[in-house]
C-alpha cells in the first residue's frame, strides 16, 4: 500500500515523543522556558497539549476514536507516558487497517478540506514541532540527549564525524518497562574530541 510510509512514520514518531518525555524528571514538569513568561509552555503543558491535540485531530479529522480519555487521571510523567503509549498504539492499529481509498478521501481540516494523507503529514509535523521545543528545554535543564532522528552531542556529535545514533531504549515496550522500573537508559559516550556543531563559536 503506497501510504504505508505514513503508518511507519507515525509508529516511529510516537516512539520519539515518548523517548523525549522519558528524558525528563518528575521535578521538571512545571518548568517553562522563561519562568516569568507563561507564553512558553511548561513540560506538563506540552504533554497535555500532545495528548489532547492528537486525540482531537484523530477523532475529528481522521474519524479514529480510541474510546479513552486523552489525559491520565494522575498527571505524572510516568502516567503521561503510559497514557500516550496506550492511545497511540490503538491509533496505530486502526491506521494499519486502512486502505488507499481511505487515505485519499477528503476530510475537514479546520475550515478547509484535504485528503487524510495530507492531514496525517501535518499531524506528525505538529508533533515533531513540539518535540523540538522539549529537546531545547532538556538542554536548558542540562540533561543528556539520546537520539531522536540521528546523532546528538551526547552520542558523539556530528554524523560526518561518524557519531552513532543511540536511542534511549530499543523499543516502546522496553521504554515503558524501563521507566516503570527506573532502569538505566542506553549509555552515552558524550561529544568526544570533535565539536558537536559545524561552526563552533571560538573559545
């Protein structure tokens, strides 16, 4: 099916989102980029937005209802991880059952009509946008970053310097189990001797 790539991308995007959430600590949930400026969402507000907005998009634009509340009863980091893991798994299962005709049918996207494949691309862009904000906040908190798309400064730096891609966990089941049981994530080598940027600022 020619839209399998969208299903595969959603499957990996949900893992990337949960991996980033796993890099925060419970005490980080109320942290926002500027403590005096509420325009920048806190970590908790980002998690709430991800769960509510994805549930709303899938329900109203794609017609997929997971028949569950989008938010956990207790708004802790671990409960958010479990809630989103469970709900996104249900969405993934439904997407795998859809054929090409379904993907090419038009649906309402706010006040305009687009095919569902287009809406799905926009949904994943929306998710990655907010995940990028969260990885920036992890750097502000001086946390180590595992890979989401490729190497990071903590996995060895730049791809051209042969830095490896190192995910925090090998799969989603391992992620949830690891966070529940407080197991260590994959070890990180750090940046090494090479600069993690293409044009470093002079010392």
